[in-house]
């Protein structure tokens, strides 16, 4: 029942693209607006050599749900 950390969208142009995968090359699912609240479900990793390090992408759900809706760039999410 843990929904994960709650964040709010804060993007310079006022919207944040939600993608099907962890890259801007994946299909656009929807857009969120500044102020929308989301939960981080899981964080993306990449490997540098044998070390796993966080990448810029996270899986999100909308506020008060546990349903995965897609991936967004973490740099446009701010702590509440």
C-alpha cells in the first residue's frame, strides 16, 4: 500500500511528457502540467562498467493511485 514518494511536476515550459519507456525516443503517452502530483514507483538505472547508477528516468503513478502510467524525466519533479 506504499504509494512511493510524492513529487510535483515543475517544468520550464509548464508540461512534462509521459513516455512508454525510459527515453525521449519512446512513444508519448500523455502530458502532465506543472503542479500535478505524482508518486515515484521505481527508479531507472544504467550501468557504467560494473556499477549500477541512477539514470534520469522514473516510473510514476498519479496522485493517490498505484497504477503505473509511464516514465518521466526525474529532473522535472520536485519534492513536496
